[in-house]
């Protein structure tokens, strides 16, 4: 297959060449330019390629949280030609170990903030692993003893700190990946609590970015929030919509995640993206006063049903901002439908006080079905199914769950449709209204 010309890492490096001295990231109160972040990514990519165990795997894992290593890790893994698998230091060690094993990664990039969990994760891993901590903080006095203990205990694994990493080579080039190569693998719990791997390809995410980047048209002067954890796929939007536009990404510190009003004002953010419950929480704290966020020009919400009250109150707080409620499961690559809030017209559009999820992206497809997998008439309730270039083709090494959730409709051989489990209704103008989950419906 021919190389993909607009992969995630190619988008970042294009902006790094165009805007080398502009800020790309602010994390832990320190800004990093595009040139600096590109150099860090290249160093990590070189290290991964030189020291990965044999045979090479298509993915590498990342265990970091709201640190420079988290962003260097995403970019460095992608720059090595692999997809990234984000773990979470706040998850139980057993869950992280299961995700790591199911993904089949044999490279793990770790941030110093996650080192206390590392020992529990490495226990009983079946295959040799290369563990890389690119941050100088791994060699600090607080972490040095723990690092040395891990090296001595887990001799089957290779451990590399910042002093042992490869120097960037003049022969390194941006990898040419195909549309079918992994961009990332995320894990969702599912009804059983057993993690399901959702592999998103470079082609899936390119389709998403090709639509939303022109829609939001970010510029180098934009200041964008990064509130979502890397294990939640709206974070991919945060990173790569921002970096495609040459804008700066502002990592929201953990202490501000649910109450970010001061952070938005202090950093003069122009783009905000979070779950709607952030707006609800700020409202309860009386922090959505009129004109509280005068610098915002885009306010995006996803991941939960959004109430009309929250949208109206946020609009008052951000009077110069366009508000969009955007919807999509992980299996459909970040989001796949959108609804733009209109203070005059939208309250009448809401059903049960919930903002519609709007219209499917133009190049993607939606279908509402009944329990017999038959399409329902306009205005009737049913389960939303999705198809198109953004939709993954199944779960990672899980054919049974894939057969349950990815189906053929109307006797067609193709395409595959993903059953979201979301109950919706479509209006005459094709607008979709979210009504809840199918499994919550009283039979």
C-alpha cells in the first residue's frame, strides 16, 4: 500500500518546519517550541528503533501523565513508525498490565511521575520489554534508587534512562506509514469490565482530521486546552488539531481539570474542549458569570450528553465563542457528528433538555436500526449504527466481540456497521437526537 501523506507525525513535523520557534506545548508551567519538541521526539524515535526487542511490534506503550514525557512519548512513538498505546498511572497496575499484554507492545515509554507503578506492571510480563524513561527526572535522587532496583530485579528487560538514549542521527527521516498502519490503540472496558482494544489506523484518524481541521481552522496564535487524558480519544483531537494548525497546546494541570475557569483566563485560551460535566460543575460553583471567558472563540464538548442549561450558561460566559456539541464512540475515531449551538434557536431543538448530537460528518454514514437490524422510519427511535472511513473494522484480537458489534445491514456484504448501543431519533432535517443507551431502556 502507498504511504499515507498526512499521517499524525507528518502533520506535526510539517508545523515544526513551518513554525520552529513558535510555542507548541506548555506543560508544568514551561513552554516548549516546535523545534524543541521535534528534537525530543526524534531522539526517542531513534532510541526505540535501535533498542526495541526482536521481533519489532507495530505498537509501543506509554505510561505518563500530564508531563513533558507524555507528549514526547506520543510523538516519539509515532516518529518511530509505530502506533501508541496509552496506559494510565492512575489505573490499577493489573489493568495496565492487561492492556500492555493485549496490545502486544514490547517497548514501554515511562514518565518519572509513573515510576512508582512500574514495578507492579512489570511483574509476570511474558516477554522481554525495553523500558525507556527519557526525562532527566528519572535520574534524580528521588527516582535513582527505584530505577536501579528495577534494573536489578527485572534482568530480562532492558532499561534506558535519558543518559543512555540514542543521539539523533542525520539519517533519521519521518516514517512513511500506510493508511492501514496503527495510529493508536485505546482500551474500553465494555460491559464485562475486560478491556477491549480498539485499533485506530492512520487512515481512520486522517479522515477525521481532514474534516475537522478546516472546520475549526486553528492558527499559530491560537491557545488550545488539553484536558482529556491520553487514554480517552478526544485527546488525539487536542494534540493533532492544535499541532496541524501550528497552535500551542496548554496541558491543564490535574488540580484544574474540573474547575478550569482560572486556567482559561490566566492562559487566555482561545479553544476549549472537555466533557460537558465541566460546564455543569463550574455552574454549580457560580463560575460561569457573563463574559467570564472573553478570549474563547471555540468551545467544544464531547463524551457525555450535554444539557441545554449548560450550553446556555457557557455561551453567556464565553460570548465570543462558537459552541459545538460533538459526538462519537472510540470505535468511530474521536467524534463523527456535530451540533452547533444557537442561543436563539437551539433551546427549542433540545429533547428532554439535552442538546442534539446533530449531523453525521459529510463523508461518514449513520443508520438507525431496530432490534432486528432493520432501518426504522424517520422520527422513530432506534440504535445508531455508524460506518465510513473513520470507523474501525473491529476489536484487537477479539473476533467474538467484533462479530457482536460490527454487523452487515440489509443483507449487504459491505460495509460493516458499528452498533453504538446509543438510542437516538432522527428528525426530518436529519438531525440526530440522543435519547440514552439501548441497555438502559425498559423492555
